[in-house]
DNA sequence: TGCTTTATCAACAATCCGTTGATAATCTGA
DNA sequence: TCAGATTATCAACGGATTGTTGATAAAGCA
């Protein structure tokens, strides 16, 4: 995957400056409003230099993030093997912690990139609709926060995102199931969790 | 919310033609590459007419989708009241079915808009990482598909999206919890579900 | 050091932008 | 129905961004 053949320091330096400029500009203006001109200006490089390495801003972003994603994969893979099968909810899987740790190290970049919708806020709006629906449902099912396994706000966000993700998956796969079946499945997994049997023992440790 | 005061048929017609053109162009080229020129050309309208109603393509998209979102809210709200508290996993909440029904009626638009990332594929890549992680974990926890509450592929997508959603929430809220705590919470809710007690009775109905 | 790669610079045609003012078409309400 | 108001059309503008060019300077490599 990662080729370490060519390491001309000029190239590395240029790419890094362009990447930093891009991320910074995304935060300032949003990805769509960012221009190649602005990137090279902030990076204090000539515009022609940009086109020497990238075809456009998409290409720049892709190359930059791919490195980060590779690093994330690596961090999660190695530690996953080490703690394989150790599913204790109190001391969670090491690779799982690594996920958050990695995000912490590239805090700024993850924050900027994940804040960008950019299909302007449509996802956010739909998530809001789902969140409200879930919040209402949770209040009916369990008004008492003490009987929830995790903080209410986190749970709402959790299931709203899960629902949206499955909806997108459902659309992209050309409706592999009926709407009613989908609703039933999501309902089921939300209330019962993914496994039919594991629950009892886990609860005794609380 | 929805003002039904002004209904000049020319305006309605123009807006609809522009909306249709936009959605169609998004599908063809992606939202970022769409220009106002292209929209008006496809809609067979003058470009000046566009600026008579919208400031830019974002504004057009926002106005168009807002109507759809409002309709979705309405469909889910009315039916939610009707079936309130009826949480049977076999015949799911009516408003939940409505959610999928609404998406079905605006199939094309939802499909196009939800397929657009547009933070070019970064979300998708991260979702892929999470999916792999979850798939591995599920295999360890429960290799037998018969003991899963829902189809495996759906479950993977479900929890990958949920995790990503919570991660975004976590970032946007400036790390309200530590990485380890986050990992532990997500682990817990994934295995046990959101409620500490409800599970047993539900299972007996299977 | 000498050769190769990379960065700079100015300039280009092309595209898209947002707005203007003047005119024509269409709708609304009395 | 018809007059006034609203909306759509058209051409044209200055400005900004794009992607590319060829020639030159700088930096890295062996």
C-alpha cells in the first residue's frame, strides 16, 4: 500500500503545506468554497506547483486522508489481534480504544472533515428527524435514565445514526427488503440488541 | 411553517423545473460540479430567472429539501400518536413504517441526496473501517447467523453507522467523555441494547 | 560537481459567477 | 375582461477561477 520509494523532501514539504492549507480552509469556508488559488496562496506556493502533484482539490483531499485512514487501519488491526475475543464491557476491546486514540491524535483533521456534510445539511436534518423519533420512543419505553445502559443523548445519537446508515444501505442496494420488514428489523435490534442470547450474563456484572 | 399565501403558478412551475434539474444533475455529476448555468440550461430557463428565486445552488437545494423534510415530519408525527406505546417488534410502530414509505414516494430524490457524500468519500471510508471491525467482532461473538436478531449485513451497517454517528457527536461536543469511556459505552449498548431490563419478555415471543 | 527533478512566474483562453436594465409574457383581482 | 403587478427573458458587464503553457530558477541526488 504505502510506497516509501520516492521521498524528495521538496515533495513531502509541498504536499504537507498544501494539505495543511486545505484543512485550514475547509474549516474556514467549507470544502466547496475552497479554491486551488486559495490553497496555494495560504500554503505560499505557486499555483502551478499544485497541479504538479494533484489534479484538483478532490485529489489533494483524497491523497491526504488516505494516509490517515491507512494509519487508522494499522492501529486497529494490530491491537485487535492482541485482545481478540476479550469482550468485557467494562474494559473494552483495545482496538476500539485505539480508534478513539487515533482520532485524538489527528483531532483537528477528523473534526474538520467529519463536521463537513457537505450535501448541505441534508443528512443533519434527516438525523434530526430520526433523533426526535427515537427520543420520543425511548421516553415511552424507558423514562428513567438509570435504566438505560448508556447516557440518553448518546443513545439517541447512536440509534439515529444507525437508522440513517441502514436506510442509506437499503437505498443503495435497491430495496432488498420491504419497508415494513425493515422497520420491524430495526425495531427488533434496537430493543433486543444484535444477539439473541448473550444478554443475561453481561447484566450480572453490573 | 408552510406558507400557502403566494401560489403564482409561474413561480411554482419555475421552482419545480429548477429542482428537478438540480437533482438530475447531482446524480449525473455530483453536487459540487453542478453549476447554476447547467441547472438553468437543463430546466430551459434563463439564468437570471434562477437568481430571481435563489441566491445559489445551496439555497435551491435547501428550499427543495425542506419541503420534503416537512412532509416526512408530518407523516411520522400523525401516525406516531396513533400507535403510541405499541412496541411490538413483530408489527412495528406505524410512524416507523411511514418513514420508509415516505422515502419510497420520493425514492429518486432520497436516493440521489443520500448517495452524495460529498466530503468526498471520507465518511464512506471511515464507515468501511468500522464495518470491518464490527464484522470481525460479530464473528467472534456469534458466528451463527441464526442467533442474530437481524441479517448480518444489516447489523454491520447498523452498528458501523451508529458508531460513526456517536464519534461525530463526540467530536462536535468537544470530547465530553474520555476515549476509553466512549469505547466502553458503545461496547455495552451494542451487546446489551439500550435498556437494562426489557429484553427477557421480548425474547419469549420468538 | 553535473544531472535530474521540482518550484516559480507570467500569461492564455475558457468557464462560471452575480448583477444590471430594458422588455416581454403571464398572472391576479376588481 | 382588462389594467396593474409580478415574473420571465435577453444580452452584456467585470470579476474570479480554472487548467495549461513554456521558459527559468532552485534544490536534491549520486
